[in-house]
């Protein structure tokens, strides 16, 4: 038995002991129904120097897919059973330059679909991986993204964004200057396509909305960044429609925040960006996603004061207003490391957050 002088020392020693056990493969597990909203139902560590840079839920909500980057080089796809804590490596690529760019389960959960490439090349390929057999097959398209019914899919083909119908028939082609620098998304029904375009110097950024039927562009405006972002690099990383398809959520990089924009007019409806406190900014998100019903945002905000950066706990926001909701999701140990991704289970009951520090944490959500 070790005797410690105060509670803080005891807590720190307990956390160290927990980390040592998690390095051996142990995880922290709790029953979802017995956990309060915001509480931890799964907490574990990857077994070596690595980080899960993407996370996705299986449609059953019981399995996680993790796109793992190994610090010594290479990438892997891991599967985690949230009921037992068992983790398996489903796929390995030892190429030291390899990186995974997208990750998602198919609608029926039969395959994990991911797009992979290398850090030194623009070349990419998309694969379907069977969790049962481990069989890997290359697909004909890049970076697939489906509408909510999985009837239409948005794919990338060289310098073209292409919307395909249920039988693979082309519905819309939109040219882009670079497949890696034009964030885009389908609306829930697959009726609309949103595309962000920004200049090579990141000094300007435009927003386009297209109707898929008829291949008609219905909106083309400069993105309505607030005045206080003048002089900053202006580019967006993620776009997502709300359930009504009247509001587009856009999230950017560096000091660019998160915004709600009218699909009809291109006007700014709200901004998730708290006031500055000294040199600290509260407006960047390390990761952002939506609830299954598209009424709530789940994001991991970051506080920036150059050259330091501290990640705040994951939090929820109302999509209609941008207002913050309860609860926040406190990672055990108060990790200061940046989050890499966040995901919500298909039933809305769980929120998964991954970190550069090799942590994987799943929380109970208050969402229905």
C-alpha cells in the first residue's frame, strides 16, 4: 500500500495506474442504461504510439471502427466491441507514408468503407472492408458520402464532384479545382449539393448550392464570414445540412469558427464563437458532427493562444440557433491533447471522441 499526502496526489497516482492497465489492454466499461448523460461508458487506449484520427459507429451502435495512424509509420483499421471492450485489427497498411482520409460503415453495416492515400501524393483509393472476413476490395469511386436514405451518393472523380443515383446513374457533375480542397455535402434527401470554393491563398471563400435534379446551381455567394475574421485565412473543412435543408452548417480551420448559413439566401444566421479573453480564442473546432436527426451539433472546441492550444471538453449545440446545450463530455484525466474526431451513434445514445493522445472515449448522450 502506498500512502500519499493529499487527494490530488492520490488522484494522479490512480490515473497513472489506470493508464498502465489500459496499456495492457484493459478498458473501462459501464452499462449505457446505468450511466447518466455525459458519463463515460467506454474508455481505453490504443496499445502503442498511435492515434485514431477517425471514428465511425456501426449501424447497430455496438461497434466502433477506428482509422489508426501509427507514429512509426503505417495505418490500420481497428474494430471495437463496446459491449465487451474487445478490439481487433481488421486491416493493416505498413507504408510509412499512408494515411486514411475518410471512414464510414455501409448502411447495413456489412462493410467499412474508407478512402486512403499518402501524405506525399494526391493519389487516393477507396476500399470496402468486410469486418467478418477481412476481405478488402477497391471501389470505383473516391470519398463516398450518402444521403440519409443511401439512395444517392456523392463521390469524387479527379477534378469532378459527381452525384450518382440508386443504380449508379450520374445525376450531377460539378467541376472543382482540387478534390482535396473543396468541402462538399449532400442534403439529407439527396436533393441538394453544397460546395465551398476557396482561393489558393485562402483569402476568399465562396459557397454554392446545387439542385441535383436538373443540375441547376441555385446559389453562388461569398461565404458570409463575420467582420472580425478579416485578415484571417478563410477556408472551410466541413459542411452539413440540417434536417429542414434550409440551413447549412459550416466549420473551418485555424481561427475560423462554426456558422449557420441560410440555404436560400446565403445569409449568416448564427456563429459559434465566444468572445475573446485576452489572447485566447474560443471559436475553432477540432472535430464536429451532427446528431442522427440533424437537430444537434456535437463538437470539440479548442482554445487557441499561439503557440499553445488546449482542447475543451466535447459539447452539444442547437443547430437552429447555435446555442450551447448540456451536458459537456469530460474525458477522464482531463487530457489537454487535441481531439481528432467525434461521432454519434445511429440511435443518438452514444458520443465517441478520439484524441491524439491515443485515447478513445465513448459517452452516454442525452439525445433520444
